[in-house]
C-alpha cells in the first residue's frame, strides 16, 4: 500500500502518521526513482499468507504492509484497507484513517 508525498512521489504507506495513510497500492516492486502503476480499488493479488474472509488494516511496523490487528499506539492511525478473498488476494476497500487518541 502506498501514499503520495508532498512532492508527488509514491512511497510505502504506514500507520505511524496521518500523512502516510494508504491511498492506493501497487502489484509489483518498484525501484527507487522508478515508475509505479498505482491502483485504487479492485483486488490486490500481490499479497501472500492472507486468511480468507478476514479484514486487514494498514500496518504500523512494516511499511506498505497489512495486518489483522490495528495499532493501539496513541498518535498512530487505524485504517481498514480491505478483506481477503483467498490466501493471495485482498479485496481493496481503503477507508479514511482515524488517529488513535
């Protein structure tokens, strides 16, 4: 999962700050300075090890990653990004982030 920086570059999203909330995702690795194709909905098929039917949230420890357990850290964000339809497919449904108080 990715966000757009203030300069327009695409960076890995994470739940440590509201400015880094997920806005889309990529299905392939991109080198620094490379061109990325960003998707905003549909199914992310670049994931592995998902549990079918489970809701996933933006991770706060692995940039670009997802987790089944949203952060409980004050100041971090909770952002639902979708639910799994198979071990390798995440049906994307990016929600607005909520800051933990």
